[in-house]
C-alpha cells in the first residue's frame, strides 16, 4: 500500500502507536508531488529537504497532538514564516512575510508540518489565474480560488490543506475535485496573517479526504470540544433539501445529482424534506457581491497606491468602486444578510442539516475559468458552516459535490452529520 | 513658534508651498520626544536617524498626497516593516514582522513618515499594562489600549497617530488626553497586519489635534471623496443628546459635562434634542463583551499553544472560554447587535449626529488601570463611526470628552459635523 493513500486520521493513529514516522509519511507526499505536480501544478513552492528535516524533528519529539507529524498544504495567500507567500501576484514575487498566519501557527504549534504553498487566483479574489489542473481530468479547472489546495488533497499530494472562502473559494474546489471541504462558521478561525479581501466574509477553509480528517483540523482550531467524531445513525437524521434561489443556474445533471443525493439519504432511512426559502432570500447573492466589493476597496488599497502597474485591473475596479456602491447600499446589504441569518436558522430549526448543491455543475473545461461561486455566496454571506460531501458525479463522470449546512457555531454538529451522510455516498466515507 | 505645535493640515499646506520641509517638521517631533518622552513614555521605539533619513527622502521627491512628508505614530500592535512590533508582549520582544500593516502601507504609499511605535495594553486586549502617562497630568492614565498614540498626539510628540478599537481603545484615550480621535465605520479601513482581537469589532482608530487632521487620514483611507472638509453652520445642525443605558456609570462631573456640551451647542444655534434609546439597547454592552471574548478564543490561540508561559492569564481565560459562552449566546449577541444597528439608525434618521459621553469621567489616577470602555462598547458593537471632541473638563480640570456618532458609512458627514461642533468647544477647533 502506498503511504500517501493513508488519511491523516489513520496516519495519526499509526504514529501514536509508533508504527509510522512523520518522515516516512511526509516523504510519501513529497514523492507523489515530484511525480504528479509537473502535470497538476497544485504547488507554487515545495522545499523537499527542509520539509523532511521538519518531519524528522517532529519524530524526535514527544507527540503534541493528533496532528503531530502530519503534513499539510497551505494556500499561497496565507503567510508562512519559512516559505514565500506570493498571492499569485507579481508584486509579491519571492516575498517572505517572516511570520506564520494564525491558522498556520496553530497547526505548527500542534506539531503539524508545512508541506508547501499551493496555487491560487490572484489574492484569492480576481485577476491572474492559477495554473492548477483538476486531478480528475487535467483538461478541466479544479475550481478556485483555493485551486492548489483542493487539487493537492484530491491527488494525494497532501492529506490536509488550508484554503480560504470569501465567495465560494473552498467549497467549489472541493466540489470540482471530489473531496471533503469545510468552510467553518465565520470568525471561528482567525483570519490574521491571511490576505484579506472582505472582512464581512473572509473565512479560512479546510480540506481533507474524509470527515475524520476535517475533524482533526476542527479540533486543532477548537471548533469542537468532543474527543471523537461520533456519526449519528443516518436513520435518525432529518435533512432539508434546498434548491435555493439560484437553482436555475445549475446544470440539469447537477440538479439531478442533488435529487439523487436526497433519494439515497431517504433510502438509507433519513427523513428528507424540501425546504423552500422565502422570496426575501432572493437578494442574498447580490448583497454578498456588494460586501465583497466594498471589502476589496480597503483590502487592495496599499497595492493600488504602491504598485498599480503590477496589479490586475480587476483590483483597480474594486478600489475605485467602479460599481458605484454607496453607503445606503452597504447598510442594506449588511442588514439584509443579518436578517436572513436569523430567518434561515429559524427555518432550519428542526433539521440536522440543510442539503444543497456545492457548485452549479461539474468543473468547466479549461483553465481560463474556475467556475462560479453561485451556490456558496449566500451561505458565506450568512456566515454559516458548510461542508462539501463528495461521491456524486455529473454527466461526464466528473464530481458534483453537495454541501451540508448548519446554524452558526454548530460546526461540531455539522461534522457529525457530515460523517453520517458521507458514508451514504461513498462506502468507506472516503473521497473517491 | 515651535514647529511641533503646527497641525498636520497646516504643515501640509506649508510643505505644498515649499515653506516647510518634512525633515524640519519631523525633527521638531523627534526633539519633542527626546524632551518629553522620558516622562510620558508614549513610545516603545523611535529611531531618530532612520526617521530623519526617511523625511529627507520625502523632501527630495515630488509630493504624492497631502500627507507627503507628514510623520505619524503607530500603535505597537500594528505591523511595521522597518520597526519592531512587540504588542507589549514578552513573546514578541524585538519581533520584526517584515511587512507593513495595510493601514501603515497606505500612509507610506502616500508619502507619510513613520515616527515611532507607541505603547499599548498587551495585544490591545488585556494583561500587561502600558507605561504611558497622561500628558495633562502624569499621575493619571492616558486611557487605553491606544495609550501611547493618544498621549503622543496630546503632548505634541506626533501630529497624527494610529490606534485600534475593539471596546473603547481609541475613543477613551482621546477623551482622557483631550484630543480628537476617530473610530471609523467598522471594516472601512483594513485590519490586515494588525493584531486581531475580535473580528466582529476590531477597527483601526485615528488621532489628530483637529478635525482637519482627521480629515487628512480619512482621505488617505478613502472614507471621504470630497476634496475639502466643509463644516456646516452650527445653526443648521440637529443634534440628539443620548445619555445611553450606561448613564448611571458616569461620574457627576461627566454627566454635567455632557449637559454643558448640549447647552453650548444649543446656545450656538443648533437644535438639540434628547434621544432616549429603547430598552432593547440595554443588552448591547453585554453582547459586545460576548463578541469580544469569542474573538479572543481564536485570536490568541497560537500564543496560548506556543508560548503559554509568556502569556498573561487573561488570555488563557479567553482561549479556554472560561466565561463559558456557548453557541446560542453567540448567535444571540450577533443578532441582537445587528437588530440594534437598524433600530439605532432609524432613530437617528433626522439628526446630524448623536452626542454622548466618550468615557465615564476624567482619567483615573494611577497607571494600574486605563479606565473603562463602557461608553464605547455599544457603538463599537454596532460598527458606527464615532469622533471624540475635546474641550470640556471634569471636576479636577482634566479632559472629559464627548463623542459624536453617525450612521455606518457616513464617516464623511460625521467629520463635517464634528468640525462644526468642535469649534463650539474650542475657539480654534484645536485640541486644547
């Protein structure tokens, strides 16, 4: 058996028993990167010797946590003290910020090992495209903006990886690459040391190949206080299937995939009901767009003032507020989103999770696009936790993910439900 | 005339006419620091030679903006690429982050000059106290947590300075030191590169000795698009005086100061009316506290995991959630605050600003406390812009500030109103 096929949770258990070293496990991913990344191009930076040295250091130490010795990939908008952080921007070519982002520092303090930096859309926002290909079919995009992190985990080039989401940048790559991805509740993982885009939306995202691996990360960030991930019985679940106001933007095969998912859950014994959101939710996507653009005005001002010629015009459009959003629109967007949060959480009160599409369909052909965030925008705006569950496919056989959603701060409950649901779509609960 | 008595706006005009160099203006503040800071201890780091070299560089260049050549102080929780950033934490002793925070990068790109780093409460949150004294009476605290920035501007050791506010950390030092201070609308200045505390509240704060100086900073951060600050006539103003639900926590002389302020405005021709907030606002302070603590759980997790022995117990209490706040409380706090925003902005609809106290009274005696954030918490939670106006005093003759408040994203309007109001309390509109 190849070591890179081991999930982080399984590797962690073996390491705890002294049956696996961090060095061997980490080397397996470095070997896999050497073999596969010339095609997939998930990584923008890997230092094999340094990474192996860090792994050996971990092997010599007492275990600090279940993540001790586990390697992870880091989206290249997240600062790392000993690797460049380049944001896919010519302004930051070779840039070394000299300190870890909060989300990296936490994992390192727990003994995890940085495996490399992964490609991203410029500043995770617009402009320059990543070079990453979809491991399921390299002619297709892996989705964005956390393209490299999603593709790395999907292709066995990392067991775990960090991304970000301001629109749909964590969930979409998970959907397109067919892996588990989680956008936690807004604000529960610090965004410090990550390139900001919109303070109202920016969230650190998590990737793994099963819910147990997401659980390891959730524990690290204290999104859960339970010792173990205990999945409820599927038969005990009440799931609300929600087509959302953007349903018409999904392809036929994606629509069919959601209905298939609902039918499979129902067949497995879950009580599945349709949830139709009231008309008040129709403006959420537009409101998310306003919050995103307004955030960009402040976020990219230094680059706009200091290095305009190296900054894509997309960013000038944000800083200059070319869309012309005004004060009253911002208040309306913020207050609309806030009101929907309350309304949504009342509507889903009795359900264990809401089930909806993660993306409008399969990964589009080509690398000129990363697909659309349509099916994530409203959830990101509301700040609720979301998990992409893989296992379903579209008409060409590429993955089409569905996502589970819970109320804010119910990340632990969402992971439990996701574990049960995931086992319905894939027999071992593993990303295919 | 001493150059350090010149406001930034006046100095900027002289520099534009070629009548003042950045070097001379900057040197005046460095001289003042050399003279006064051994007593006041506003600064944690100053490099006279480097700063003068930067000023001379600016003098050799074409002017980039009205802030070109103007020096400013930076609270030491804000990253600076060429100065240490130590957060008043032993963990960060001598720490150099290697890149500027967004808010510093913007001012530098516009030609402004970093004068030094200013003292702060540990991580602007809790724990270790700053050493800074109040220039109005060195036996008293200047307030916190932006203690050094507030004191530096009050004592002529900087024309402008940056602070932060999560509770009342910008407005309180402005009140206690008797200067102009502004907490802009939440999210309009990026918090990237500043030590995070609570993502729901963290805001960059601005200090100056008049509204014209605040205007210079507001223009830099694009909080206003107008060319000039045009103050309306006081006689055209409708001001709502609000005692707030925490009125009973103010001292008698502070209460009297607010009433005196209202009377002065009325006498100057403004229409002044009382605004009584409904009972629903009584929970805002407690809700702000919940949002602050929850933010701290994520913000200080890396230090807690990696350097517990050098971290004050106050931070362990936050990370460990010793207050025991749970998911439902967080949602209630967020949704309560969001509902009050809407309610407040409806209530103040017809008014040009709400006038209230900035602090419960004069600066307390001693350096063991920085006073209370009581009168700022609710406004910070609602994300509305606030400006402290100096000119009034309490029973021992120390400053007692009043603050003006507007709706979110109306920072420009607030500055205009503040300019008019300020001229009522001090004849030249200058901090006394």
